[in-house]
C-alpha cells in the first residue's frame, strides 16, 4: 500500500504522451486525489515530445502505447536519444504481455492498464525514487572517476614508486597497487611486483634486508610511519639507494596496509659520501698541516736555542771579559757595559721563552704535566695571572700526538683568559676519567657561553674545538661558580711508551 505522498513531496511535474485529452485528465486526476500539486503537459506526437523534453523539467513520463503516427517505443527512443533518464511508464488501454515485455527490455520502467490505475501513483513514486538513486550513483561514480583521474595524474608526476602494500594473516607482504614509477626506478613493470611481491624484497641488498624487515614490523606493531634507507638492485643490474616512506592503517579484515612511496636517493647518498670523504681528506690535510707546523716550530725553536741562544751567550761572555779589562776610572763606560749585559740577559731569556713556546723541550723530555706547569709559570710571570697547578697529576702521560694537541689547546686557553676574561686567577687540572684524559682550565673572569663559539671572530675557540675533534675528543664550556668560565677538554687516553727523564729541581 502506498505511503501518503505528503510525507515525501507535494508537487510533481508530469509529461503525458496521450492523444486523448480525457485520458490525460484521468491520469492527472489520480495525482490530484493523492494530494499532489501537479504540473502537467500533454503531447501527442514526436515534435511535441521533443520540444517538451528539451524545454521542460519532468519528474516522470506517462505514455500511451499506441497513437496515430506515434507510439511509446518511439517516445522512449527519443528520450534515450536526448540522454535523459526519466521514469517512463506505459499506460495503455489494451496491451498484450509480449508487447509490454518488449517495451520493458527497450527501457520502459513499468506498464499499466488504464482500467487499473490504482497502481499509478505508487508506481510513479517508486520510479522517481529509483531515478533519484540512479542519478546519485552516476554522480558518485563520476566523482570516483574524477578522483581516480586526479590521483593517477598526481601519481604519474611523482618521482618515485607509489605503492599500496598489505601484510596478510600469514605475515607475507603483497603489493596491491604499484604505479608506473616502478619501471623508471627498478626497470620492472608494476604488474610484475603485484604478481610477485618477492621480486622487490629479494632485490634488497642482503646487508640492508634485516633493517627493512625491522622497520616494517615496528610500523605494523605500533601503527607508526615507516621510514627506511637502503640499497636495492634493479632488474637492469644497477645498484641504487632508495628511501621507503609509508603510513600504515588497519583495514576491515584486521590486516595492516601501507600507502607510501619509494624514492631514488642515490644522488643524495653519493653527495653525502663525497662530503664525508671530503671532510676526511680535509681533516687529514689539517692534521698534516699541523704536523708540518709543529716540525717548523721545532726547527725554529732549535735554531733560536742552538744558534741565537749560543750567540747571545758568547756575546755576553765577550762583554764580561771586556768589562773586566776596562780601567777603573771610566765609570760611565762601565755602566754602559753593565746595561748591555742586562739587555743580553733579557734577550737570552726571551729567546728561551720563545723557543719553549714554539716547541717546549720539556714536553718531549718530561711529558705533558711538566710542560703545562712550565707554561703556566712562564705565563704567570709574563701576564701577572695567578695560575694554580696543584690539580695536575704527573701520573697522566698521554702519547706524543695527544700531549702536543692538549698543550697547544692549553696555550690558546690561557691566551683567551688573558685577552678576554679579565681574570685574576686560573686553576688547572689534569687527570684521568675512565678511558679519557681530561684537562680543565677554570678562571674567575667575566665568563663565556657556548654561543660564543659561533661568533664570527671566535677563531681561538673554534680552533680548540677542531683540535679536540681531530683527537676524537670534545670541548665543553660552562660557567664557573661563583663567576668565570670552565673549559673542559676530553680526549681518548693513549699512554706514552717513551721513558721520561726525571725533572731537575
């Protein structure tokens, strides 16, 4: 039994193809009695039907089966020609079952006898609903097709292999979708991966396969994004670096499914390796330059000590001998000779200090602890900064390379204290911390922060950091309570194998 139309709609627009005006009024009356507000138009030939279909908006078409020069079949063909999908119901006085079935096969939605119009309104309401459903399905299908076209257009322009991967209940991985990027990346057609997913996973480099399996397992377990770098051999034999990035989700079957992309990162990996090699070569060059610089310093120090120092000593000896032979009366001359002797003593001391700073013999002969103490003492006398060296352990004796680097860093640190800290004292500690040798310099100056390392002209601090990195060590800057700076240097400890001399008292 039909529902009350007032619950669904109260207006309907009907096109009635009928040569009898009375019969058309009879059909329209059925809808008026059902409380419809009806908009109706009657036509009876092909031209009128075409014009009505082109200019009007109809909810349904009611057509007599046979009219002079026109019939329902021709009207149905005309509607289909205009690509309209409207409920088309044949209402005829006399129609045999075979003709009605043929009309239904041609596209008519129902047929009724004019003698039994009690089914007319429900039939029209039903077909209007069906027509609406068909229109919604067409719209949905069109939207799907547009989205599919948009998706394929986007995917075709992505530089990589876009994929959809699912893990089955047995743990096996299967590609559900692979785009054409697979051909460019791995020289295989997408269908080959879909038919046999192992072709992708078996091509992964053996050394990288375990990490890929772990990445996928963790992603499935925690439903977190998978992000993996590794090597793969494409079908043409070339080895490439790839990045696999995908997001997992649970599907209705409870299985995990990923959507993601595989990108070719070979070029970036090559650039990264070249950069790493370049840095290694730069570090090697820097180490070579430091070694060459130290050799040159040693030569200059040796020349100053052996040649200039001995020459100054000889000049002093000759001056003293000349002074002893001067007569007692010329006091002024004797004073000048003594002044010259004082200048020579000062030159000897300066030459010795410069030689020690260039290449301290005490570092080579007695080790790092003695060299730091000697340098601190010279610095204290020259600058007036009180240096406390009681925290230096003489049991710490690193190898020559570590000792030389730490000594140079110590020199630079003391210079920074004198130039920038405006401190009155410095405390030095040398010791061991596990497998590392540590050298600490603290002061009571203005203080410094780690950000100062990045200042444009902080070459001293950057030089210290680079020296420590070359050793495999580190530099730490911190505040020193209650004020000042604390510099902590740490490097791997390699004991020195050289037999040291006992320092003279």
